[in-house]
C-alpha cells in the first residue's frame, strides 16, 4: 500500500514530462541533431510556473511559456527571412533557425522552408500545445551587407554574447537600414560589369564603353518600371529588347566601327542573367529541398524566358525592318597573351557585381579575388583545349572551395564569394549566339542554346561541390586554431558554431 501511495504521489508531481538534455554518450542511432542538443540553460522563461514538490524542490527544466516561445520564433523567422530574400539555400536557413532556437532555449523545434514561406513549430511536451509560427518571404533583393550583418548577429546569439531582446533591437536596425551605397553607385556597377565582360570576351575599350552605357540605361529603366510594380518577367523582356536593338542601332549608324558588335549584347545579356538564383536552386536540389528547388528553378527559367523573348523580339524587328544583321564573332580559344586581360576582366566583373549587390568593402575585395581565380582557371583550361562545360565546372568548383575555406577566416558570407566569382563565367555570348541562330538564321538548331544552359548548370553545381569539399578543411582549420590558441572557455553552442561557419 505504501508503495502504491508513493507512486501516486510521484505521478501527481510529474504533471508534465521532464525534458532532459540527451546524454552525449548515447548511441549514434538515437543521438539527435547537434543543433537540438545544446543551450538548455541559455534563456529560461521567467514567467512560467515550475511544478513544486515537497521541500521546495523542482523537477526538471521549466517549460517555456507562450510569450517567450512567440518572441524567440519571431526573431528566428525574421533572420531566416533575411537569408531567404538574399538567396541563401534552404539548408542554410534551416540550420540557422535551429541553432537560434536552441541557443535561446527552444531545443525541440521543427523547421519547414519552402520558396515563399518559412514555418517553425516548437514542441513543449505532451501537456502543452505546440506553437507554430509562419513568415512569408514577399520580396527578394540583393543586399549582401544586410545578409552579412544578419549572419554576424546569428553568431553573437549562438555564442551567447547577446540576449534575445538586444538581438531583436539589433535585427530591427539591420532590416530597416537603407542601402550602404546610393542607387546610382549600383547603376554604375552594373555598367562596369558589362564593360569588364566585353574585355573578358575579347572586346576593345570602345565596345566596353558602349556596353557600359547600354547596361546602365537598362538598369535605370528597370528602376523606373519598378515604380509601376511591373513583374520582373516583363522587365527582363524590356531589358533584352533594349540591349539588342540599341546595339544594332549604334552599329548600323556608324557610331561604333568594330567586327565584334554583338559583344555589346552578350555583355548586357550576362548582366541580366547575373543575380538569378541558379546556385541556390542547385544547392536546394542536391540537399533534398525539392519544393524550394522547384520554385527557384521555375523563377530562373521564367526570368531567362523573359530575356529570351526580348532578344528574339528585337531580332525579329530587325528582320522586319530589313536592318543589316550584325555578324556573330567567331569563338576562338584564349591565347597566352590574352590571359592577363581575362584575369583582369574576371576580377573587375566580380567586384562590380558585388558592388551592385551592396557588399561590404571586404567582401568586394574577396569577390574580386574569386573572380580572378575563376577566370584564370577557366582561361587556362580553354587554352589547353578543354570544353566550355568542363572548364566552367572546374573553375566554379575552385571558386566555391576557396570561398568556403576563406569565408570563415575573412568573415565574409560564402554566398557573396560564390555568386560573384562565377558571374564573369556566365554564358552570355553563348546564349545570344543560340538565340540568334534560332531567330535569324534559317534552319537554326538549338544545340548552342543547350550548351549555354549546360554551362550555367555546371557553374552552379561546381560552386556547390566546392563548398562541400571546403567543409572538412574549414573544420580542420578551426580545430587547429583552437589548439594553437590554447585552453579557453568553451562556448555553449560550439558545435553549432562550426555548423554555421
């Protein structure tokens, strides 16, 4: 009878299940994710009532109350929204949110990321209902300074250097701040990107100047169309139409005398292709986030279709009005003497893209180095007669690897290095050649356009592969740094820090 009475009292005391941190020596099969095992005592809910027992003792950790859960979930969702809007992969967003919720006292959370929304559910045992929060990603913009500051804030939270309320205030400052540069600086940067692309393709200073003017006009025109909320698909149509018709008019008017006038269009096409979420789409597909990958792939395909529509429409207009067709330049292999110009063009184009995306000065310099490395490797491989697809894949893999290794040391977001580094290698000339063959030449085939698509996929897949290859190297360098630094206090979220590097 006494045994049964003692059991009844124990059952009365445990009105909610005791949540204990999993033992670190548990089996690999049942060991939960590192992101869900940490930070049990970082942020306790001050208003929740703990179950009392005889003698004033408490049983287990205190369950978080609704106000604390909602506050933490809102903070994590807003940071995830900044990452998604900047083009980060779904796996990176998921890992970040899990690390944040664990660091702020919510160790049992599930995250569902799709292309347009983020959902987080916090489980609080069997007696309390789970709390679910949803945030919709309504707009997307290239502001890598905002992305970098958000990731710095994540590291502070994960390491316990800042509390939840201070983090909320800091995040509000980051998201409400204006761009670090005036809008005209971005316009000049887009024009500079086109100018360096023409140098990369073998054009001269005159072609570079014309490409600079046309791409700058296209950017300002797109900015004007944004005021009327014109969908981005039609802005791509207008951009392709203006770029192609402008080049034809300038060449046929005699203002530009060159045997490579279509390099102006190729440079403008490269500018319009840059910034599309091709890298993120491939990364999501490889890591198993197929819904998000499908959404990003559809967006990339639709924006590319708008560009194709504009270019083909301009070519049809030229044929209709019997304008003299501009000859396509011959595709020749790079020479050893031209290789330094290729490297200069790659570095300048990558730096201009980073500047147009509002990157910090440090990120801009790292992006320029990544663009130079990618252009040098690509130019060297083409020089020894590698195919464009394989050369692009190898160069992009090296860019992704260097970006993944150096991003931790230089405190630069890997996404900035990866996207900026492969921008000079985008197949703008191949895309225009394929569209020209389909729209003007009789009996044109689609093989050239498919080659351009293959190059784009090779660039994206190469970057993702390089970043995966960099992970063990980055972890090994981190361990070596900690070993050389000597003993120190271990942070409460050290494994998650390595996950977020």
